[in-house]
């Protein structure tokens, strides 16, 4: 497997780490809040954790899309360079 593939995999892992942390935080707050009745003030941390997860997902998806575009442009540049030779 080329080194580039390992670099891409590492970059993807790094991009998704904040999302995984937000998911774990949401799970923990949900588990703590599940014991409370609906509308109880303890539900506010669950809502905040959901918003945090959404924000992290949005950021990660943007980073992944940018990375894919950059990888595609790099691939096209390499192919154009080899076609000239």
C-alpha cells in the first residue's frame, strides 16, 4: 500500500476524532438524562451535546470534502505532468 494511502487514512482519522468525542459526550449526557422526566432541566446538556455533535459533523464533512478535492487536484497534476513527459 502506498505511503499516500496511509497519510490519507491518518488524516481521515484525525478529522473524525472530534466527532467521536462528541458522540461519546452525547451518549454520556443522554444516559444521565434518560432517568429524568421530559422537559426536566437536566435535558439541556443533552441538547447542547447534540448541537456540539452537529457542529463537529459539519466541520468534519467540510474538511473531508476539501481533502478529497485537494487529493483529486494533486492526482490530476501528477497525471498531467506524466503525460507531458
